[in-house]
């Protein structure tokens, strides 16, 4: 599912899909490339509002997109993106949930890629 989220956000960046979310894009510099941003939330907001925001598509999609290497975010065509993304994801270990066992890790790309930083 996260692969398709990354592809969809890339399409929104390239204006191949409607930007009907609160995600916006800006180029920080040549080294970092393009980043997805989402509106900030007042830190005095209720915990339930913060939880809903953290679980929203806009927040998770922007985090996923920003965790991708610059060369993936900057791909010129959808076919190049899919190949580059597939090659990158092949290097990420997979920790699928196993019924009856508790997993010490979250299998989300956001969590896995955050561990490496």
C-alpha cells in the first residue's frame, strides 16, 4: 500500500493527479530536492485531533514521500519512478506480522527508514 501512496504523491507533484489534499511541494535546495509539506497544527490542540492528523493520508503520504531518496522523488517519468522505487524497496527488509507472535518493529516504511537516520 505504501508503494502506491508514494506513486500517487509523485503524480500529485508532477500534476498528473489532482492535488485534493493539504500537501504542498517545495524545493529546499539542489542537494535535498523537492519535499512535500503539510500544514502545521497548533500544539495546544486536543490529543484526539493530533492523533487524527498523524494518521491522515496527507501526513503519512508526505512523510513517505520525504523519506524516499532524492533520485526517486525527482524521477521524470512514471516508468522510471516505478523501476527506481522497486529497486529501492528491494533493499528494505520486510517484517511481516506473524499471527501469534508480537513484532518488535513496525513494518511501515516511515518507521523502517526513520531507524536508519
